[in-house]
C-alpha cells in the first residue's frame, strides 16, 4: 500500500503533468485557436514528440497489465506482437504517411470520404466511435483502476473516476499538442520504470548477485518462457500459433489497420512539421517498440519465478 511519500510523489506528478499541458497549449494573446491547432497541434510536432506520443497512445493500462500477464503465462512469445508492430510502423512511415500528409487530412474518415464516398466515411466513423467508447476507453480505465486499487486500496469505481478526471484535466482543453508533450514525460517514466522493475526482479532472483545472474537463473528454470515461436503442443498455441503468427495475413491486416488507419495513432503523425519529421517520429516509435519485451514482458516472466 502507498505511504505518505508515495502520495506526495503521485500528487506532484499529477500537478506537473497538468501544468506542462497548460503551458504548451497556451495561445498568443489575440490569436484564436483553429481546428488544426487543436486536433493536429498546428502541424508543429517534432519527431521525438511524435515517436513518444505514438508509444504512449499504444502502451497504456491494458497493454502493461495484459502483456505482463501473458509474459507470466506464455513467456516471451507474446513479444512477437511488439516486434512485428515495429515492421508495420516502418511500412506506415514509408507508404501511408506521405499520402495522408499530401492530402492534408485531419481524420481517417475524411481520407475515406475523399477516396470513396461519404457512406464509407460514416460507417468507419460509427465503427471507431463504438470501439473507442465501449472497448478501448473502458478497458484502459478499468485495468488502470485495478492497478490503483492494488497499490492504494482505493475502490475500483473511485480509481476509474480519478483516472478519467486526470486525463480530461490535461487533454480536453489543450488538444493534441498538450497530449503529445505530456506523453514524452510518460513514455520516459514508462520505459525507465519498466527497466527498473526488470532490474529489481532479476537482482532479487539472483539474491543480489546481479542482473545477468538473475537472467541465467530464470532461463535455466523456465527455458520454455523464452521460446519466440511456440510448438503445437504448447497450451498457448491456439492464441499464438507458431510460425503463423509471423506469416498469417490476419496479423498483418491487424497491424496495418491499427498503425496505419487508427485515428488516435495516426493523428500524432499528421501533426508533424513535415513529412520527414513525421517519418522520423514513426521510425523512432518503431525503435522504442523493440524495447517493449524488456520493459513489459520480462517482468511478467520474472514474476513466474518470484511467485
């Protein structure tokens, strides 16, 4: 459970995030904010903000808790999704982004309206709104509230409300620029926090003999957790079907749909200063994706030893 110092740190973090969002989203006196300023940060985002924001949008509560849990149950094989996502990001940067930025679009439905017609645009708008409201937001808030409940003892409902209010406090008035700039802080904390958890877990497993000794122990006791391609006799084969997870069409269709046409992902890249800046940002996100097995999956594998 949290002690007084923990609550002070969390409070300072919340104040810092809201203050940063307020500062970066301010507008010059006499200037009125346009839709492009709000939804695309005035097309002014640098590559490092785009890359960090892409990862922050992707790695939220359902990813951290879910993939750590899968690391506990399945092992490193679940990280195939992260590694193949890096490839999808490269394809998106090379082929999708130039087209989107050339058309100067704001949303994916707008692109489909230009490419096909308004009916297709409306269907996609309705589909994504339904997914965001009833799947994405509910899952992220619910799993986030579970984490808060475990750490602090706060009830699930109150944790959910707290998360929703904090998110609204820095994103609703500031728009994409506020979200992207605060995402930089959150991604840094996510990566260093995940690496710190892996370090502490491995060091604990080795009785303070070091990370490498801990990793050796984990590998010796649970070698099957480090299989990237599962055999057909593995209990998790149905969800991660061996080599087919790499070459199956469904995997890549899912990746390209998510990283190439998912509004809350592509919106970050659409807010770039230029096509080169957008491509560098997406490539930076692809690099960060390669770190996710160490940040998220490895702690789950360590938990299989510790617990």
